[in-house]
């Protein structure tokens, strides 16, 4: 009988230990940081239109970041390098990760442009006892210039957000919203390559800087592409010459 009692006691003890272990594990999981739903990482503005040779500025923003906040991040912004040229990139002074102590931040990548790949990269981390940042704000800014007619997605890639506990914020807890930039060529006035309203030797010179270039080249000038065939060759100069002669007759 006593043997059966001892066996019963061992079973009770084992069950109690198992329950205690489960409770401890549950409490440990419950104390892990929770990241709010409804957080977005976005390109702002979501869509924009710009002319060839004109500039547009986009911001990478975060919205509704909850405690414990963001302590570090890295990100790549990708674009179509045949439609856009990235001319400038940086982390603004009044940025989302701005520390309470100006010394408590290290900018790992201030905005590196790789036009060949069509990407811009950023990275930064807070330092020391600086608290993670919550709320909304701007992480980075990129200036683009319209290079050729077309549409380009401004895509957020390889995003890593880290909280003050060195935990990566799971991608399931935020939404990524990419953007779009449309580039439109200005209407071509026959012969008027430099857009000054006069058709003269200056238009020939302006077109000459793009001679033998094709759409997508850095030297390509859509105003010099008088016949809109994507290639600037002698046929475009003929059209400029005809318009020039006609203007002199008028």
C-alpha cells in the first residue's frame, strides 16, 4: 500500500513540476516585446509625376511604431535606372531616429547611391542607453531626376528594423508601401531643342551634345530627339534645320 502511495506522490510531483515549467515558459514568452499592428514603412509621396530633366524628392517614412521602438535599421531603396537618376540621398537632421543626446547615434550608411544597380542604401543605429524611437517620422530622403519617359516603382527592399532588445522587429508586424514615379517628356517644339523659343545655332549645339546617343543613355536629350525614335542622329538635325529655315522665312 505504501508503495502505491509513493508512486502516486511521484506522479503528483511530476505533474506539478510540468505545470510549473509551462507557466514559467508562458510568462517568459509573455514578457517579450510586442510590436503593434498597423505600423507602416512607406514611400512618400506614394505616387509622383516629373518631367525629363526635372527633380522629385521622396521620403522613406515610418508610422505608428510602438514600444519598445526602433533602435537600428538598414534598408535598400530600388528604382528603374533607365527612367530615373538618383542625384542625392541622405538622412535628414530631424529624422525619426534622432537621439535625445546628439552623440548617441552612429550612421552606418548615410545614403549610398549605386546608379548602375538602381539602388540607394541606408543604415543607422542608436548608441548606449538611448531609448528606442516610437511614433512616426522620416528615416531617409532621396532626390531623383527624370531620365527618360516611363514609370518606375520605388521599392523598399532588404529592410531590417531592430528594437532596443536586439530583437528584429518581425515583418509580419508592419506593412511596406512602395511608391511610383512617372516620368513624362516635355512636348517637343520642332527645332527648339533648348526651349528658349528661338530656333538658331544654339539648338544645333544643344542637340550635338546628345549626338549618337539612345534613349536610356546619360547623354540622351528627348528634346533633341525630334522624330521621337529613341535615337539622336543626323535625321534629327535635318528636322532642326528645316524648322530653323522656316523660322527665318517668317
